[in-house]
């Protein structure tokens, strides 16, 4: 486990200040309800962590939040995928970087904290901290969480991400793509040995290709974020994928009958 270089500052560092910084887009301040902080945009929903009514259909607010996401992700991550801040370094997993390149979907825009960091504290207990930006979460892992737990990880709380194409069929068992961890994870059987029914892609020797079959499956749980294989994104990301060769000049590809 790496040791933290230098003394960690308890107070907000420069980055944290930027995370809660004031909005600086012209027009937002002019709106009827003057807003100066990101946190003031929220307060809707039962938890008060959803975008508040007056901003709900505001395209300017959405653009602003999309830009904040993009900037927060790009900041500090080098072309080698390592996030650097002062003497701190953290290698951002490839899958995470791929997923974070995408724009936020609406469910993430309206949520004040679409991201979380999970790690085990020094006492061995699982900890979780919520973040407004993915960049903030990466920064927290790099500067703090990784020194308590080198497996500290960022989790998407709102949406799952499909497996990026370059990892398809490349994840060896018992690892599987976890849509919320945005990386390969070990999945374990649920402690109560739960089962459920779903369609699974299986190889048929008779037809010499994959076919979908209804099966009773054991519930598998991601050991980090708690995502299960009941999630359709998780299942489709981990099905065997095939390449179909389409001859040149073919305009319409017929669907295969199963
Ligand atoms: Zn997970």
C-alpha cells in the first residue's frame, strides 16, 4: 500500500473549492431565482437531492452541468490514464475512463450526487461518500481513499454503463463487467442463494450458433457496489458476443431466427 506523500490538509483544497464554486454562466444569474452555487440548484424530490422545480427544464442549467462533468473528468488525467495532483497519483481504470467520456443522461443531470466512492476504512468497515462530479470522486480516491484501501473505487449511482466495445469477450471468469463500477469485478452468489429467471445466450451444437434459452439463474452480486446480474445491462454486457460478417454490398441484414 502506498504511503501518502506529505501531510494531508484537512481543509478544503483548491479542487474542492472549485467543486462548490459559483456558477459563472451569464443568464443563470439573470433568471428569476438568482442562483450562485451548484448546491442551490437542488432541493427537489423527497430527499432534496434532485434538481429543484424552477431549473427542471432549463437548457442552460443542463448545458452548464454537462460542461462541468466534461471538465471535471478531463482535469488532471493524463494520456496514460493516471490522475495526478501534487504528489498524488491514481491510475484510473480504462473502463471508468471510457464511461466517463460520455455525456450525462438526464437522470444524472437532475441528481445532485450521481457518483460515489466506496472503500474500506482502516477499521475494515465499508465506507461510501457521495460526489457531485466524477472528477471530484477521482480526486478524492487519488488524494485520500487509496491510502486506506488500494481498491477504493468510483461507482456510478444513477445509471449503469454498457461494456465498452474493446472489452467485449475479453473479461476472464470469474470477473464480469459491472455497469455501475464501470470496470471488471468479481461477482459472488447472493448470501441467501436467491434465484431468478432470465434469458441466457447459450451455444447450440445442433444449430452451430448461439441461441437464447430461458434459465433459472443464481443471483450474483458485485462485491463492491452491490449491482446484481438481474440488471439487464450487466447481463447483456457479459453475454458471449459474436461477430457477423456481412458481405460487401449487402444492404439489409436478415434477423436470425432462434
Ligand atoms: Zn460493481
